[in-house]
C-alpha cells in the first residue's frame, strides 16, 4: 500500500517565497475590482488579470493545469467553482462572481479568491456573500498549532447550517506553496477533532463554498464548471494561510 504523502513543513526560505507569490495573487484581486461591471465579459477579466500577473513577475498556475484553458477561474451566481472565463459570458447588473487567482513566482504558489458584486445586487445575494466571508473568518479562528484540521470545516458547517445555508461537501481545501495542490486535503464539512494536527510551518488554503440552497453539485459538460444542482446561488472567499508558533498568518493580503 502506498504511503500517504506527508504535509510539508515549509522552511523560512520557502515561506518567504510563498508569501511573495501570495501577495501578488492578492494584488490581482485588488487590481481587477474596477473592471467588474455590467457589460464586461469574464474572458476580458481573465486577460486583464493575466497581463497584470505577467507584468509583475509571475505566471498563472491555472492555465494548462490538467488541461484547464484559462488563466483564472471566474464563477458567477450558481457556479460554485472552476468557472471557465468566456467571451460569451457578459456580466450584468445584479450578478455576483468569484474570481480565483493562483500565481507562481520563482516556483512558489499563492492561491486566493473573493466575491465581487456587479452593480447593485439583491439582499439575498448580499447576505450570502456576508455568510461566506464570515465562514472564512470562523475557519481562521481554528488555525493554531495542536488543533486538528477537521475542526475548521466542523465549525464552518455548524455556523452556516445554523443560519440556513449549506456547505459544499464534494470539494476540499488543500495544502499549497511548493505545488498547486498538496496535503492536506480537507473537506469543508468535517467531523469534530478529525484530521491531522496543525504544526508551525504548514501552509494551506481555507476556501468554504457556501450555497443558499442545497449542498448538492453538478459537473457541467466542460468537465470543469461546477454548479449547484438546484440552481441556487453560491459564494466563496479563499486565503492562503501559514500556521505560526501562536496562531496563523494570512499570506494572501497586501
């Protein structure tokens, strides 16, 4: 039986490299905000993001990853994740979108995403975005040495479901830094006190996917785009996190 790959404890040099890449990823999300408006295609946003990444010393980790055809993932309304930017998808007033950026700088990876509102959105979509942001914050509070990874998902799901939302169960957050996806892979809804223990030097994402309707998903014919099965809205925020001696550091901030 093959051994499960170990969670990598990053060296100070690796942490510095991952922090640099993560900050570039964060700056892309800040840069793109003024362009998110009615009448713009998601492909145009994708191209603007890629040009910015290249001009600032990085490359996209997404393009070509297992055949993925674009530089970013842009997921709108009922798309949970892995939405493929398209010139046919034109943003309209009231849409909500998630822009997901993963950069490579000097061989190191940074991964982050956030929600954007296209013009004025409905109260229900405002509330969904607020819930997704809160769930990320709840997850962050569980990051400290000696805690178990499963407690992040346990607390997120407990809070979301108490307020009538659902957490996607089929997809995971993941280790990141020296590769796009590393151990650990942990579900957004997990049993209490499950999973490995956190240790200083571990780096991973927290990226809860919160649905206003069912937690069930469907994979579209392009084999990438994941939508809610019932057509309800979905929202997500994501950061790359370092476990420190006393808690955590968010790497994907400026």
